[in-house]
């Protein structure tokens, strides 16, 4: 996985989630979703485009590239496993589990995520009811 700063992780996950719920991923929608000004959203998207994770064309909504979608799927998988682990194993409530997972899930080694996943018996859904896609499914 490429080196990503937290804001890039947030945008990739956000774009993936917007696509997952069939919502628009316009730059202004992303800026609004993340509570930032339009130039800030453009700056992050520029960095993601430079890394080959986002495709942007004039007057079109930004899209995840094939590689960007793959990275976003992995990030979402990590987030959903970590938040579920925090909830079921540590007993954190749903909101705190999600909030804390957002801060750290992308920092875990894949082997740690796999062990969490195994201890959770390879769950099919996160606590919010979204599908958890496993790379070997």
C-alpha cells in the first residue's frame, strides 16, 4: 500500500463510502463531507491523483482509479475489522469504536488485521450493517 497521510486515507475511505451508497463524489460534496473549504479538498485530491489513486477530469466528478479502489477497499476492510474488534472485544460503544478505528486502523500491519479478523470469525458485516469484503473471498 502506498504511503498515505491521514487526510488521504480519510478521502479514499470517504470516496469509497460515497460510491458504496451511490452518493455523489463531487469535489464540493467531498469538501462538505469533511468540513473543509474547496481548495483544501482540491489539494488532497491532487495528491491522490499524483499517487495514481484518483482520476480527475475537467468538469467531471473525481473517481477512484482501479488501484485507488483497491487501496480504499483495503482501508475500509481494516476500519471495519478494527471497529468491530473494539466493539466486541473491548466493549467500546459503536460511536467510540468507529471514531477510534478511524484514527488508527490504517496504521495496523496486515498480519494484525488478519488476526483480529480471525478472532472475530471472519465477520460478514460491520456493526453498521455494511458488508465486510475479505481479500480472499
